[in-house]
C-alpha cells in the first residue's frame, strides 16, 4: 500500500485532499470504533452500574446507575442462605433472572477490536509525525484557540464551505487533537487497567486511575465524549456535502 511513496508524495497528496494512508486508516479506525461501541454497550448492559475504587458489584452502592435492560433491576434475589452458622457469615446472592451476555462474546470481540484500534492508531500517529501531517494539519496554532476563531468555525457558512481534507478549521483541529492526544489514549489505558492480566503485570495502572472500577467509570466517560465527537463529525460531513465528503474519504478525489 505504501510502497514507492516518499514523505514528499505523502505531503503533496494531503495538500490536494486526504492522503491514501489517511483514507485507509480512517476506515480501519472507523470499523474498530463501531465494533467497540456495539460490544461495549453489550458489556455495559450486562451490568449497567458504575463504581469508584477497586470493588463494585450488585451488593455495593453504585456511583451511577444506568437504566439499561433488565440487569438494571438488581434487587430481585432469591432468599439469602448463610454459608456458616456463626454471626456475620457471608450469604448467597443468587439472581432470580438470567444474566445478559453470559457467554461473554462481547468482551472477546471488544478486546480484539481494541487491539486493532491500537495498532492502526499507532501507525497513523507515526505516519502523521513522519509526514508532517500532525504538525501541519492537526496541531492547533495560538490563533486557532482564540474565541473568535472557534466561533467562526461554528457558523453554518463555514460548515457548508468546508472542503474535503485539510486544511481544517480551528474547531476541527481542537476536536481532532483532543481525540488523538486525550480521549483515545485514556480509553486504551483504562481498558488495560480493567484487564486483570495487564493490571497484574503493570499494577501502577490501578494507582493512576484509583482502581479497576474507577477505570471502568472513566472509560465510560471517555466513551460518551467520543460519541459526542462522532455525532458532531457526521453532522458536519452531512452539512458540508455528504456525497462529496464520502468520495474524498474513499477515492481521494473531490470537485
């Protein structure tokens, strides 16, 4: 795919639209994110409660309860039976309903899609640095951070006149850099923290996020922010000409 393409050819192509490598990895990342979103929502519906700290289950107070599916109603239990006869003995906690996603297919597919995202996003980051795409097209300048520039980017006229590919306006740069440098890295790190095997090998992750349950809550918060970004991204594509933008991101050509 990249054979025979020099840094100069990368740069020249980005000036006339989306570079080939940008288009390819855009769709790989898009497929990964869509898979992660669907499987992540399935995982969340299995236990739609968020906690803070290291411990969280149906018998502990939740930081946030999300009314998603029958698993939200966690109070329907069989009569508890003590394990031992002494005072303070632990008791059984058996649900009276089936648990969604008992075979954990969602977790397996979620983990697979996560590694695809990490690999493709890592290559994208390296290519962006190597070709100058990051510095030239994504990194906001001081002038881009001024309120006037951001307000101008929000105008409907600016959206309709948006040209496929770089240069990006101030709001686009801020949104893209926030996703690349903040949202995606935090999503990856919190996802690793929730993995018992990875957390055992790198226990400092638990200290960074305050526990595996805290990491899960932060992970969900980043998911909400990324969802807002995707909604805004798709809306801007529609406002600026859906067919034109889609052609530019697939064929690399535009009128």
